[in-house]
């Protein structure tokens, strides 16, 4: 037998194949897992970058709808005025005037927001067409004017970012106003109806407007009284005492 030939009884030696290292998959939080503060802020920033177009659509639709309301409200007021008694007229007039102020305020807020967003869209368009900004070599001003404008004029991207921040702030304030107005209207309807029912069937000698004012004073004064009591008592107030429980109930 040739010594160079392999022994058929010897075990075969296989060269182990080297597998390429597989990169570890990035850890993805399950759908129901809570995000930490950094992830939450990053998610909010990503949403904010895409919120401008949605704000434009919502603001335009709401502005179009709000512009129809003043005329309809005037028609409703002239129709209802002759069909209710005097005590209810006072309440309905206060409600009508308050809602009209709300509508005019919202029209102004969403109108300013729409103009701000239109300015923002224009700045984005200019920045996409002129990414390098102003070509000062083509500006036909003197050296002093060029130097002043070059240092005073921010880049288009900076102007667009500022307009975006202002537009988002106006949009948020407008919806905050809507929430406050709706909350106050619901309270006004509830306490107005309760006052009318009491003056009609229980306290017939007490005018409806008097009961309505009493309810408004009580509802408006109780939270302030609770906060003032807590400040006056300070450390003497027991967290588990009755006074603290009453303050929590009133503020809730």
C-alpha cells in the first residue's frame, strides 16, 4: 500500500465551515410596553415633524365651518326670542352672547394659524428652490447694505422652523380654548337648567336669575376657597384629616 494514500479506516477530518456572524437584531419593545422619557420625546418629535400638513387641513375645515355660525346664530336668536318667557330670555341671551364671543375668538385664532402655516409653506418652498439661500453676489446693493442684510437675515430653514413652532403653538392654544369653552358651556347648561327647575317647581318666590348667580358664585368660589384654606393652614393641615379630604373633593 502506498504510504501516501489515506487509510480508509482512519476517521475523516472535516474542516469546520466558518459561518458569518449574524448581527444581533435590535431590541424592539413589545406593543404594550411603556416607553421611557427619551423614547417618548423622540416619538413626539417625529410626530411633530409631520403635523404641519394635518394642522393645515384641520384649521381650514374648522375655519370654514366657524364662518357659517354667526349668521345661523343670529337667525336662531331671532326665532327663539319671541317663544320663551322673560326669565329664560336672560339666560338664553347670556348663552348666545357667550357662544358668539367664543366663535369670533376661534375664527380669529384659526385664521391667524392658517396665515402662519401658509407663510411656513412658502418658506419651505423657497428653501427647496434656493437651498443655499440668497446669492449676495447677484444683489444690487452697496457693500454696507449687503453686510447689514447678510447679518440680519436668518436662513430660510431657521425662519421655517420658527414659523412651524409659532403655528403649532397657536393651534394648541386654539384647541385649549375650545376645551375651556365647551367645559364652561356644559356647566352653564347644567346649572342653568337646575336653577330654572328650582325656580319653577321648588323655590317659586326666588327668581331664576338669582339662583343662577348663586350657583355661579358657589361653583366659582369653592375651588378658590379650598386653595386659600390650604395655603393659610400650611403645615398644620393633616393630609389624612377631614379638611384635607374636603379640599380634595372640591378640587376634584
